[in-house]
C-alpha cells in the first residue's frame, strides 16, 4: 500500500505516515519496519528474509541437539571402554 501511494508524497516517510493513519497503526515506525521486512523478503533490499531466518534458527537448534547427543555418546563410549580395560575376576 505504501508503494502504491508513494508517488503522491514528497518522501517515503510522509507516505508511510499517511498509510499508518489510514490503517490505524499506532506508530509510523511500526509500518516502516513492516515495509523494510517486506522489501527484504522480496529481495529488493539486502538482509535476511524471514524464511531464511526461520531456517537458520531451526538449524541452530538441530546443531545444539546433535552436540548434546555427541557428548552423551562420548561419555557412554568412555564408560564402556573402561569396562573392557578392567580385569575381570571369576568367582
């Protein structure tokens, strides 16, 4: 909507201010952030798109989970290796 009315205003900020007022958005800054994120998402502005950001978060969670699993496996391997090295006595 901001892009549609932009030619009618001197600055992008004034266009955002008008649109924010029409839509009843509390602050123009909120609308500005939405516009910037939309521009990032559609590739017209540099930055990380929401979809990419969600993928990065999911991958970081998965990496953390795999690291925890690795630590558990290392501890188990150490335990069982110590069992094998220990001399066994028969009663």
